[in-house]
């Protein structure tokens, strides 16, 4: 997208202009430009950067041909080919934002498709709008336009946002946009531009301060997801007020809300925003802000403050009946779980408010919950329907999904107590108490070696990471911020997540069993006393290697092979010239295909995975290991190996350039593990890696690997 932007402009543009257009920091733009410059060099295209002038691409027409990019002169960001879902999303956002009639031809130009395609897509778009009580007015020669109340419009735009943007993306974007800290894994341009349209940077800082003041006034802290939701709702409200669009609230309802402390807190700090942004915030708008506040989820550590407001006669009784009913339906006693009672009391109050005031909540993992925890969901649903019916309320599946998380967490806690945990872990989770508690219980159930010492929001993570923490487990990507090992997982903890955590624990074990410093220093003193040392650093390395290797498990389980047994000369190319990471991945994949380890489609899968998880492909300084999933065409477990005369850029901030590329084809999760373990040790041996990079014959490379194997196996046997 940055390249397209530059090609669309005749004059130089500044890094600040690019940052504003893409909704990121100038630092991010500078990093991107470094990678873009390297890429453009491979296409013989020149990127010019001149202080106080700007950035531009020379010979734009020639560059377009070289890059095979077709960009029209209008600078339309939708000139790329969009999927059907993306087209409908563009049509919806355009209709919702437009106050005038729009022709089908105009919509077709917006989505870069034919008029007939737009007419076909519009059928589903109109159904989506009608479902939300929004009518579509159609007039010949004028086009189409939506008609609805302000309340219906706002509900529709919120539905649109949560259908198209996941919570994690919004949270990361809001934090990155203001604090300039989270620079990688950005959401795509379309999403950035849309969220950016809700508020500029100054407005975002002011709105964030507004809700932090309200948190202080109420003595609560909202969950990351709830805080982001409040920001989005308020950004929409202010934008609409500036257009003269005021929302109506029935007088009786508004007067009742004015008695609530949330209304008083919202009103107390509203005048600051009115003065700063020259906008009047009417009472009805404060009423809707109050509804969002009383329906918002709060963070775990502030539960006690909110339980003071719980009606002992009603809500405590309802929760007890609910727990009894779920336990009866599932055949498990949950009455002794004080955490469950406490968590449900906190969840029930805002849940009742959301349903009572017709405020929808979106559960981003509802389908996964229903698929993976069907029995728990069904029992929770039956009990919840009875619970809410006593209040003459109807509960939807999204709310039930969150209740299921609490029940699931309690069931995990009832499982047989495990032996004492070993590694202290911090859990980072954006979606609220239920998600965090369920994930925490599941982790401690799956891993006897893990002790979850706390659940923290993303922005407070650095405050909690110290020497007492061994590992961080997060539902959000965390980039270059902490020195502790980080494992990114799904809130539902998939099988792939479990393998990732096991791998991280294995690495922690290896670190913990490395040679204690006092051992190597003590031995060195004894040797100095009785011997002449020619190479002290080499001696220290040898002592460390000796003791570390004694802790290596070299028992080969059935079906497992050594690295030398999974790598043959036919799957090697040494000391060759390649120009790009794409060529490198193609070459390593081709060796696997020609060597009988993979089907042709495996190469494309390797490229896709590298594009999606580039930072994880470059596994060490100068070393990359492209691979794909077993189901993507792996036939036999094996490795391929390429060494390069000159390093190439893979796009890793720390480990570029790359000279050693190891391709992997794995048919299951076991066969290659021993070879991978050995490979990880080999990568720590600078001597062996340097020998491999210097080798020009495949037979020499195999010999170097076998010598390394013999050395570590021999040390363990002693």
C-alpha cells in the first residue's frame, strides 16, 4: 500500500504525510521504508529519500510496469480486487456514511467492480439493513439512500464495526495510534482508515482521558475490550453531534438514568470536552453514555468495589439458583466455587443492564464456544433463560457465551488437583474476566508446570514483568517489548497453542539446566592453578558445552530420527546466489518437492505462512526455517538446506540478513522433534554454523552435522 501511495503522487511526500494516511507512527513508516527500499532494489526501482524534501519513486510509469501494479489516477484505495464479503462491507460503509443518494455506478467504482456485480451484492446488503429497521430509498437517476432514526443508525454502525473488526485489532490500533509503542502486525489500511475517521489523535487522547476520569470517579477499571468499545461509541457520538445528528431518549428513561452515579460521572467531565471541541453534549447523549457505562465489563481486580452495589436479595439469589441449575444439568457440584459466585455477580449486573436497555454485546468467539463446549453452552443456555425470565428479560447467545466461559472455568477448577507448579506465568487477555478466568483455569489444568500468577491488561504488562516471572501467555501479539518468553494463544487454547506452550516450557527447562556460572568459574580457577591456558574463552565454552550436553535427552522415541537422517545431499544447495526471500523459500521448497518430501502445493503454502508469520520464520541471527503445515502437502518428514554467498533480507528487525535457510516438511507432530531439538543445539554452536556456511560440497555439510551429533552424543555417554 505504501508503494501504491507513492506511485500515485507526482511530488515527494513526507513521512508525516504517510503516517497520517495509514494511521501509524512515523517510526513505523521509517521501518517500512527500509524494507520497501530493499524490495524495490530487487526490481531495479529507485526509492529517493531527501531531508526537508520528502520521499518519492523515480520514473513512476517504468516503476509501475516493473512492479506490475495497476493504479488509476484517482488514487482509489479499493483498486485492488476485493472479495464478495469485502465488496459488501465497502457498500455498507459507504451507504451508512453518505447523506445523499448514491448510484449503483458510483458504488461500483468504489468497489472496483461492474454495476451488475454491485446490484447482485446489494440484495444481501439491503437484507442486512432491513433486519435492523433501516429502509432503503431507491429513486431513478438518483440511486439509493438509507432512511432510519439516529438510534437505529448508531446500532447499525456498531453492528457493522464488530462484524468487520475484531476486538484485538481495535485495541491494538487504539494503543498504537496514541502511544506509538505497538508497531507490528497492524490491521489493514481499510480498517485503519475507518477507525481513524472516528477521531483524530487529539480527540482520541481527550476521549481516553475522559473515560479514565470516569473510571477514577466510579472506582473501577474497564476491561481493554470494554474501554475500546466506549471509545468507539463516543467517537461515533461526537462525530454525529458535529453533523447535527442528536439521538432521542424517552423522558422517563432519561430521568431514571440521571439518578445513577454513572450519569453524574459522565456529566461531571463532559464540559471539558465541550469546551475543547466546541460541541454541545445534550442530556440524551449523556444518557446513552450512561447506558454504555453500566453495561461495560470491568477488570478482575476491581470486582470488590462493584459488589457493594449488588442487591443481596435479588442478584445473589439469582446467581445461586443459576449455579444450582447448571450444576444439576451438567452433573457437577459448583456450589463450593467462591470464584464462580464472585465472577458471576460481577457479570450479571452489567448483563442485566445491557438486556434491559436493549444494548447488544458482541462475543467474538461465540461460534468456537458453541463448537468446542457444546454441552456446557447448552446447559448454560437453559439455566440462563430461566434466570433472566424471572426478570422478564430475554438473553441472547452472545451473553450466554460469556456465561459459558465462567462455567467452563469453574469446571476446570473442579478437576483433580495437580502437583506443584514450576513456572510462573502472566496472562494477558483483552476480552474481560470470563475469557481470562476460563483460559487461566484451562492452562493450569493442561500444564502442571505452570502457575498463573496474574491476569493483566496489555498496556500494564511492563509494570508486572520482573525477575519473578518466567513466561508470558497472551491472546494478543506482543512485539519487542519484554525480555521474557511470550506465547500467543487463542482464548480457547487450541491444540496448536498447547504445542507452542510445551515448546516454550522445554526451552525454559534447557535454560534452567544450563551450567551454573559458579561451576564454570570454579573449574577455571582449578585449571589456572595447575595448567597453562592457551585459549581461556574456548575453554569456558567447552566447559559449558560439556555440562549442558549432560542434560540433553538423547533417547530416540519410536519413529524419531536425528538431523543427519532427515537431511540428504540431494536436498542441499550450498554457497549459491539468491536475490530475495521469495527466491529462498522457493528454492528450499523445491528441494523438498524434488526430494520426495512434499507435493508441489507445499511451496505455495510455505510462502503464505512466511508472509503471515515472517518474524517466526527467521529463527536466529542469519538463519531462517520456512515450512508449512503437514496438511498443506507434506509427504515424508525431512529437511532441505541452502547456504548463500551473500545474505538476503527477510524482514526481521534483529536477525537479518539471512545466509542459512533450512526447509522443513513435517507429516506429524513427533517424527521431526528430535531433529529439531538437535538443530536448536546446532544453531547455538557458532563453530558448526560457520563450517556449514563455508562448505561448498553437500557431503562436507553432512559430515559437519554428523561430527556435531557424535560430539554431543559422546559427551552425554561419558
